[in-house]
C-alpha cells in the first residue's frame, strides 16, 4: 500500500468552524490532516510587519502594496515551507482552510511521493485549459502536466523540500501576495511546476465562507476586467498551436 503524504492545513487558531469543516471534509475522503496555525497579519505590529515585508518592492509590482491579511497569508505559507525543511519529510500536501478536494484525490494521492521530483511544486488548482503536451504523466484518471501559463491560487499544492528552499529564498522578505506566486515576474519560474490536470480542487458550495487566513483584493479587481471574446478566442488558438507544435517547457532542476 502506497503511503500518502502528510496533509497540512493552514488555519487561524480563532477559526474553529473552519477546522471542523475541513476535518469533516477530509474524513469523507478517508483522509486526515494536521492543522498549522496561520499568521494573522491584521494582529501584527508595524515593527513585526517591517521585519517580514518589503513594501517598497511590493509597490513596484502589478499587485501593489499588500494588505495585512495578504502579508499574514504569505507569512503562513513561508512558515509551512520552513517546517517542511525542518521535518525531513519528502513532501507535504498544503491546503488552505477553504480547500475542497475532488472526490478521487485519495485514490492517487500516494502516487505523488513516487511521481514528484525534489524541487517540484504540484498545484491542485486550475492552471491551464490546454497544458503542454510534453511529458505528461498519468496520475489516476488525471495527469501531471506542465502548465503553459501563469496561475493564481495557493489553495492546494504538493511541495517538496528543495522547492520549499527555493520558494523561501525568492520570497524573503515578502513582496507579493502568495496566491499570485506564479503570476509575479521575478518569482515565476524559481522552481519547476507540474500541475494536477484537470484541477483537483472543486468550487466551494455557495454559502460557505472563504479562507480566513487572508484575501486577494487585487486578484478580484483583475478578474473584473473581461477580455474581448474574439481576442480571447484568438489567444486560446495561438496558445494551442504554441503548446502543440512549437514550445517545450524548461525544467529548472
């Protein structure tokens, strides 16, 4: 029997309701998780923020100056990466406390320990409608693929120790929202990304509150800008031609 990776759930200590929901959700899949206390940036002093956050650099990005919630969220993920390095484990599945995993995840989760290369980050979130055709690997009824575009969300991902080391080095001090990690020039590409495809995190049910560990206001503003339908169609067609015939992704390890 293949051993599944440890599941770490980032959660504010004050959010007992989220812990109950996540525990019940994982139980329906036959899984168990370990809760990791999130950092609440809204409760940090200015001096504490100054130690971990580079506001001047953040202001130069498309995301702009971060909110306290975003700083706390990024700090929480960074602390998980450091904890993974300290643990000596081969990798962890990291979840935010509003993640809803697809029903089949438990069937192939153990395979990640066999399929992942040290240095990989494997997001479970939506990364690409048409991923690279190059070197796809079966993962249950899904695939491990190289996404062909930047993605947004740190809701659920598997991370290996070498990847954690690289992510820590490139994000210190914090200068961008962590759920925009591979959409941020200067951070994108610091370690290989192979995504679960199609995505293995299903939409939250209506009425269920999102994660309380932080939020992404700039993401919401960006999503409110709709692309012209014709331009979107042309863009998708060009991406398909590029990925199918022209470009192969580059590994960094």
